[in-house]
C-alpha cells in the first residue's frame, strides 16, 4: 500500500512538471503577445512619423520659372500675381539688393556659407516683359532653405500643400552665419491659379507689403 501511494504521487508530479527542454504553453503565449504588442507599437510610431512627413508632390508640367534669386534676409511670402500692378506691388516687398559678397560660400566643399550676393531683395525684374496676363498667372514663393543655397527651383503640387516650390541645383553647407532664402516665380496657365488656390499649404498672401494691403482695405 505504501509503495502504491508513492507511485501515485510520483505519477502526479510527472503530470505537473513539463518535459525538459519545452516551455510551458502559458509562457509561450506571453512571449508571443509581447512580440505582437511590440510590432504594433513600432508600426504605430512609424505611422505617426509618416503622417508628419510632407508629400514630395509631383512636378507641375508646363510651369515656367521666370525668375529666381537666392540670398539672405528675404521676407517669406507666397502669392499669385495676375497683373502688372500685382508684380509692381510684389517688388515693393524687396528693397534694392546690397552687394556684400560674390562667392556665396567656400567653393561648394561643404564648409561655411558665405554672405551671398543679395541682402534685402532679389536682383532683376520679377516678371520679364512679354508675359501675357490674359492667359497666365505668376505664382511666387519666398522661403528659407536653411544652410542650403540654390541656383534654381521646381514647382510641384500635392493634395496636402497645393502648389509649392522646392530648391534645385543646391549646395549644402555644414553651417552658415545666417540661413539662405530663395525666391522663385513661376508662370502657369491662369486657370491653374484661381482665386482660392492653395500655395505651400495655405492661402496666398497679398502681392504687396502688409502696409500696402492695409491701405487698400
């Protein structure tokens, strides 16, 4: 009888303990659940980061870059110019440029950015003679490009931002005394820039300086 009871107890212990080299089912479920939760968390983080990334958009076919300048101290603006009067008002935003340096940097080897050619405003007419405002409009952008200078710009379009400009033919410096600014003016068919068009994620600014816009109102 004593031997029989000891055998039953040993058999019971054998049922209670898992075989060697195997993980209990509950532990495996916990590990699997943690792995799935980790994947979901990582996916969620990437989803949030992805939402913050602006769309690169697509090139606007037929857009004609009629004026470009890169320098320092430009006033940020995004606007539509539909007449010669709008062009004249837009140019009032920028006083004549003061020439303070011609090299613009250190020869493009990634060093310090120089003072640039323009300080205060772009050189040359924003809209060359011969533009037909009966069939086209000009969309103008002035924005900061950080420690990256540019020699040109492209017009792009996206659902999130509407029409917007991106710098092209760029030179990036490790550091700069002050950020670079870019001014780009594109000619587009007039119907592409109706009243209410979105530029760089927002409504267009008035063509002229804020003070002039306040006087007109």
